[in-house]
C-alpha cells in the first residue's frame, strides 16, 4: 500500500522536483514494478503464440 505521507523536494520557486521515499516503500515499488514487467512479458508471449525454445537450445555468447 502506498503511504499517503509523501515528502517532496522543491526548488526555489516551490515546484516539486523530487519525491523522498522510505527505503522499504522504495523496495516495495521496485518489487511491484518487477512483477508488472513479468506479467507484461507473459502477456506478450501468450499474445504472440510462438513455440517456446528450450533454454538449453538458446545460443548466447558464452554458450557457442
């Protein structure tokens, strides 16, 4: 859940230029972002409906 007590850094004119977060809230946001990225990747893979390639068949620079 997002804490409603946001803290802002303002410039000399009072414009909000940054947000201060508790470290734990920052970590929760990163975790949520990572989960969202995984969900989007899954949704994209399902939409494309290509055949899966087993990992041991994928060529990477260190696996040639």
